[in-house]
C-alpha cells in the first residue's frame, strides 16, 4: 500500500511531480469515518423496533450470505442498517488499533465493507478473514497494517464462512468450526495472492481483491463440490422502497458534498484536475487532491449512481445500495464523475440490446443483475479515464456480457463477482485497446 502523504504522478510531459496533501490530521479523518458509520447504525432504528432488529440480526448472522442475499429481505431494513453500522465501526476500530493511515485505499476498503454489509458481510463472517490475515502478518513478521487493505477487502469471502457454517448441511458446531477454519485459511492466503494480480490487469480494474477473492473462492468451491457439498447461488432482493432510500441516500451524499466543500477551504477548487485523472490504480485521491475534495467527489458520484438506478427503473435495495456505497468508496481511489459514466452507458446498451433478443440470458437494464453490473462494473472506470469514453463504453458492454457467466465458478462466495469479472475483462481488453491505439499512431506517423 502506498504512502498517501507522498504520491508520484506522471504529468502530460512524462515527468514526475510529488504531491504532499496532509491537509487533515488522522484523528479528524477517523472521526468523519466514525460519524458516517454511526449514522448508518442509528438510522436502522428509524425503520424497525429494537425487537425486530434483534430478530433480524439473528436471521442475517445465520444466513448463507452467498450472492445474491439481500439482508433487507432476509432480516429487515433496520437490522440490515445496524449490521452495516456495526460491521463498519468494527473495521474502523481494527484500522485504528493497527495504526492504519486513513488514506484513499483505506477509505475505499471501509466504505466497501459498508456496502457489502447490506448483502453478504456480517458481524460474524468477517472475523475469520481478519484473523487469517493477522496470522499471515505474524508469519511474515510484519505489522498487520501492511496487509490491512487485503484483510478489509478480503472479507469479500465472508460467504465462504457463512455457507460452510450454516448452509452446507453440517451439524451446527462442526459447521461453525469448519467455516471459521476456511475463513482463516482464506484470510491467510489472500495477501500473497493479491500482491501478484495487479500485473494481470495492470491496475485497470480497481477491485484487485475482487479478482483475488474470485480466484480464492474458485479454489475453495472446487473442493466443496468435490466433497459433494455444492450449492446454488441465490437471488433474494427487496423492492418497493425507492422513495425512502432516495431521501436517505440523498441526505448522506449531499452532506458529504457540503462537508467536503467546507474542508476544501469552502470551494470546489481542484475538482477539474481530479476529473482529468485516469483513475488507474494506484490513484489515491486523498493524497493527490485532499480529503475535502475527495469527500465531495464521493458525494457527487453517489448522487449520480442513485440517479442511474432510478432512471433505469431499478430498485434501491441491499445489493444495489451496496453497489452505490462501493462506488462512493472508490471515489477516494480511482472513480470520479467523468470516468464512471461510460461504464454506465456500456452496461445499459448491452442489457438493452440483449434483452430485446429472445432466448438471451441478460435481462432489461432495470433488473437486478444489469443494475449491479453497471454499479460494480465501474471497477473498469480507469479504462474510460485512460483511453476515452468509447473505450469505457466498450468495457461496460463487454463486462455486462461476461458477468452473467462468472458467479458459478466461485459459487457466489466471492461477493466481489464484478471485481472478479472486471479483472478478466481488463486483462483481455486493455492489451487490445492499447495495441489498436499504438497501431493507429504508427499508421498516422507513417502517413506523415
């Protein structure tokens, strides 16, 4: 993980410039993160009573949690928000204890946990992953903070713990023990795997751990199926609450814009510069542009994402709100208002086109899978940022076609299925796009 206080970025002339953006102390950054996590937790009590929340949390904890398991439908809205708040707060506390800097990558990790705590991560299944990564740090004689991002993002495999614990048909105690062991092993091996995969997609898929977790989930799922314990993916999702969640999310994202405005010396100066960045990882906006402007960017793309879901007549439910929160998460590390739009367009065009063709496996844009593909497919935003809108639209289009075929490989136990798919799409598309651009330049040079 890079040092966010000193980030090198290549300018248009090919030289390197250093940036020093220690605009807020760590205590203030942590306080803001705590505020939003606590806000989510407390808001749960506006939807359900204490008794309903406790009952709902019980259902959430023992759920299989494989894709797609909307905790709002499995438990209730209040319990889901409380689970989200508790899981996020716990992760922030872990980061604080480990003395992890609240840079762009850590913010991305924490808000990603918040997003997936609506449909797959819970206060039970994240801990074996953390323990496994901690044991890896002990084994390598390194501090946990070095692998904190791998631990936080590695909770994508929370469903591995839950599925073995409660969904494999094992006696309860045996299932819990085996589920936790599997989670510890996953957490132990993720850091070393994650260190190698960025070379595969060259940083053009922002969800590197999503690809890593997909490969890890594939390995575990192969063994599970070999023992005759295979399972189907799920498709559980809530509907009918768009009005309430539009207000809820709008308040949250507008508050980010306003707070970011205040922290950025009461202006939006520098946002145009941020929009010129490709977003190719590593792209720590906190280091490059400051915490305040980063917070504003998170709020802006959050509102844009809500608007997209509403425009395509999708539902604001656990999975889709999780996708929105993941977009704002990476508003601190690679995504901005300019490079996510082409991905939205590409996914929309693919889902619209194929839904008109009888017998295809891709539904209309407002259905759960295409909406998730649009939201999480923004992992490919750096392609649009680096190669332009047309390349981004093509990336979104290909992503939509590919993502419906990948969940089977890991049995839905990698919550970042779009990250897994995005890694594959980036690895295939970027060399082709790069080759075409270089070929065009050579041809133009020859003609001149």
